[in-house]
C-alpha cells in the first residue's frame, strides 16, 4: 500500500524557504544555511513550540487547530489561509471516488457557441473542454483537447503571443494548485505535472514554490500574429453544478483598437456560408 503523502509538511517547508528573516523582522547575524526561515523561527513567531512545529512538518501531527494554522499562515505571509487549512483537513487522506470525466452542460456549450466574444470552457486540470470559433481564431491552442498549462510552458507560439512572464505563468500554476486541491494523486494530474516537470525548467521552479491562488480574470495584452496587439479583459466564471469547470471569456472595451481588431478576427472566424448569407442580407 503506497505511503500517504505529507502534503501539509511539503507545503510548510516550501513556503518557509520563501520567507526571508528580514521580512519578519529577524536580524541576520553571520551566514545562514537556509535562504528562508528556520523551523524554530517559524515556531517562535507563531507562538508554538519548535517540537510541535517539527511534528507538523514531518506529518506526525495531523490534527492541528485552526488557530495554530492561522498563526503559521501569518508568519509565512500567506494572503489566504484557506489552502493551508484545507491541506490539514485532508490528512490523513480519506478514501474518495475518482473524479469523473468532465462534461460541459449542453446549455453551456450553446452559450459558448453563441457568444460574440472568444470563449472557452476550462476544466480542473486546465484542459480546454469546449471553445467557439472566435477563441480558436484568437489562438489555435484555445481548442478542445488542448491544455493551458502544457501550451503556456511548452508551445513557443503560445509563449510569443501571450509573452508569458514569471508573474503570468506563476499565477496560472497557483490557480492550478487551488483547482486540484489535495487531489495530487489523481493519475491525470500526476501525468501532467510529471510531463511539464521534465520538459520545462520554468515549470519545475514555479511548481516548487507551492504558490496557491484563485483562478480569476485579468487584463492583458496579447500579441496576435495577424492583427497585432490586443488589449483584452479576461473573465473566469465558475459554471454552477460542475466542480472545477470555468467559462473563460476575452473581451475588449468598446471603441478601442482592440475591439476593432477583435471584430476583424470574428469576421475571419465565420464559416464561409455564414459570411455569404450575411452579405446577401
């Protein structure tokens, strides 16, 4: 029987390495063997014993109180302690059914097809499950069967278009971590993370940070190879009744160059028969 992973301990160790003594007001004297905080420093700042904190990192105490976890989250400078609390609640791991195949509701598929903006449905593992023609015109990688993490980290054309920097890529991974939660032993998740870890040094480095954040919208500039730069807003909306599925929409402010260029893409994305019908009206 495989050993239960110590997710809480792994997360605490990774986050501890990212907080410097200066950030928490600890004077640095001489050289330090670790770049971040020592275990005993975290324990002192959180108001718990060093021995108890060590047990948490080693997975020998799997029932810490919310008060203790919130104190540790404060020391580790976490903006949101929900993920840390969730890791603790999930250990030891409970037997749970495997996640079923993700199915996009028929009503959502119709909505995606009818929206006048680039739109697609994104799954738990950031798979593209459905997309309209305008989304694929915006990027050929925004098509069913593709995966956003794989394309952002491995596809040069996607990287050039999105001009992915560490902050953008890091936010994508942080949202992915929140999406999968403690289900890191999901075979599909293991396969994806393993593939990207082998193929991308940037992914390995960012994944090791254990950052967690919401899957949320943003404003960004895309560098489209045909129509040029597009300043767009991206919305990510949860689809009710489908855990982990989100509707993603790109749109431009009316009257801007980006809106005009998006309209050109929309025209090019129309099927030939539909364009001919519009011309006859």
